[in-house]
C-alpha cells in the first residue's frame, strides 16, 4: 500500500440500473425472486458500493498485486429503484488500521437516498490469497 492511503479519501461512482440488476436477476433459479418487483436488488446494490470503494482506493495500492476484499457490510436499503434510474454511490475512507479499511457509504437514485451505512475491506496480496483459495478448493471433499 502507498503512503497516500489515508482516511479522507472520497469517491463517487454513477451507474444506470439495467434490467439485469433487478431482484429476479439476482438468483434466477429462485421462484420467489422471479415473483418479486422489478427493482434494483439489494445484492447488486452491495456490489455497487463495494465497486465504488475499490475504485476509491486502487490508486493507493500496488494494484493488481494488492487488492481488497469485503469483510463486513452494514447498510440500509430504504427505497426501491426501478431500472433506468442512475444511482450515485458515494464512499469515504474513514479508518485505516493496518490492512483493515473502513468506509462510510451511501447511494442515491436521483429521487431518494436508497442506502447508507458502513463497509469494511481488507487489503490482500492477490498471489497469497489465490494460493489459499486453491488449497481450500483441493480440500473440499475431505
């Protein structure tokens, strides 16, 4: 990580919600999800907030050798967003504790605040992380 990785980094990312990011698209195998309203799925919203955090800090990492993984999310999803609306995700890095990063996050769809909360990420060494995952996959049947 670079010396520039410090609390106070802010980033804003805009994304127009396509029909492929609605509840029914989250798990198309789910009868229940297929019956739900065609609105931006919470799972995809979480991904958008994570993506925005990644974009905020990648210039401050030795990317792609260093990357971050999400480890905790505590957010609201308080308003429904239909496809076609543009969501603006805003994030602010509030804490750097070694490899642990804490963000304040929020999202707005141009009409309503749709989400607000906190997100935690950890800096990883991609090569070491991939090696651990490969080992874990080998042991899945033991």
